[in-house]
C-alpha cells in the first residue's frame, strides 16, 4: 500500500448535458424578436457540448437550412450565409432604420432603446462599426421635443448607453 493518499476527481456532470430543452437556453431565431446577433451570442455560449442547431430556429428559417444528413457545422454555415449574404443591401437598410428610428414610432421607451441597440448590433455584425457614443447620439436624435432638456444633457455629457437609457427613463417618469 502506498503512503500517498490517492486523490480522485469527483465525476461531475457538465451543465451542458443536463439541458433537455435547448429553447430554454437559446431563444428561437425568428428575425423579429430575436436577432441574428443575439442568437449567435447565445448559441456560442451553449452549443459547445452539443451537436444540434435545428431546435433554435423558427419554422421559416428551419425550412431554409434543413438538409438531410447535414452536420451542425454545415447547418450553422447555411444560417450564417442567410444573414451575411447581401451585406451591402442589408447594411444600407439597417443604416436607414438606425438613423430614422424615432421614439414616437415605438410603443415605449424600452422598446425604442432595445430596437436601436439591436440595429446597432446587426450593423456591427455586418462590419459597420457603431460605437457606444454614436449609439447614444442617435438615441437622442430620435427623441420627441418634450425630451429636449434631457437630450441636451445627454448630448453634452455623452454618458454610457445604459446610463443614457436610465436618464431618459427617469425623465419620462418625472414628466
């Protein structure tokens, strides 16, 4: 018998092996409520231990990428191609949405902030960098006149994105 005590690692189950419903971890990519950018980030976080992809796509997208005897990587590349093809046209359309979005066209401030951030993320995915300062300035440009005072404060201080959204939220509640 050896003087050294044997050490053994406990047999732990990786969290990825305990997921039975991937849609509880990665939202379904539907191009409306879940953008390609958000889906990619969530997918990367959770897909390392799996060989699946189809459970995270809407029926419309699934029909476009589903192929018999396809690997997860091949399916991944088909989804990527759907969103990366026609970069110029997609970039132009998203840029127009980004610079013309107005709070008045949205149901509420939270939706406005989320939509603007989502468009910026999509533009970044296509290679058109939208930094936080540009995002904050565009946020202010889309505000109605009753928020001019807080818009001026935000324009002068250029706070972080989260701080700017919080400032607007507080001002809206105050009004």
